[in-house]
C-alpha cells in the first residue's frame, strides 16, 4: 500500500536529512585554530596544516541505509588569492557504532583541490563538497554510528596554494526513509 505526503508518494531515499554545524559548534582539540567573527558570523581560522576543526554527528535510524553521506563545507579564503590558486581541503571521518572498538574506528579521508578560479579577495566564501562512501569495504557506515569529522587544509607543494582558511559551517546530509514534519501536513495519508 502506497503512503502519500502532500500528494507525493513517500519512498525510501525520497528526502534529505541535514545536520548543520557552525564554527562555534566545533572544537580545535588543541590543534591551534581560533574562533573569530565578521559581524554576527563566526568562523574558525585555520592557518597551519596542523590546525583542524572537529565536530561530531549521529547517523539516525531514519537514514535510508543505501545513500552516501554528503558533507558541504563553507570556507572562506583567509587572504587574497589569485586566479588558479588551489585550496586543498581535507575531511577525515572516523566513526564507531555499537560494539565497535573506540580505539579502532572505521575511517575515510577525502581531499579536494578546490581551484580558486578567479581572483578572490580575503573573506570570499567557497563551498567544498565531500562524499563519504556508505559501503566502503571494511568501513561501512551504519545506523547508530557516531561520526567524528576533522576538516583541515592539506599541504600542496606543486602549485600556488591557499595557506589560510576560515571554516564557517558544514552541512552533513543523507537521504532518509521519511519526511521530517516541518512543512505541510505532518500526517501522511494512505492511498
């Protein structure tokens, strides 16, 4: 029997769940990054490859179990950059679930050479998108996993490189089995 919400059939993976983490919800875990702000927008200054923004999310039981985890990071350049400078952004995810060993988490690391295509003044904001493979060999993501993220700039020796970044926020998204009752009719009808 089909289930409908506002006239749309509800099927697995039909909706996105988004968890947003702002700079003030992160921690440096002693790596040296500092929190600052422009107007009312806080950010974490990352000006050495050892500095990282850390945060944690939980994979809820409404995840469809077959979609990858998408992480969209908003980051501003921390100094003026010329066209074609590269910002090597890296995201490390370590995650554990029930009966996993905390000292031996499942791990995935993604690095993206984000091209500053045109001149960017200090503070220009860029979106960098990472995708975690939900069924990667021995590192399968499961419902109930707690995922610890680390965002950092990585070293590039072959090109002009962005040395300073301002981490603003991250959206962690995955597809869900059901709609969150935020807009419209929160009570699906059978049809």
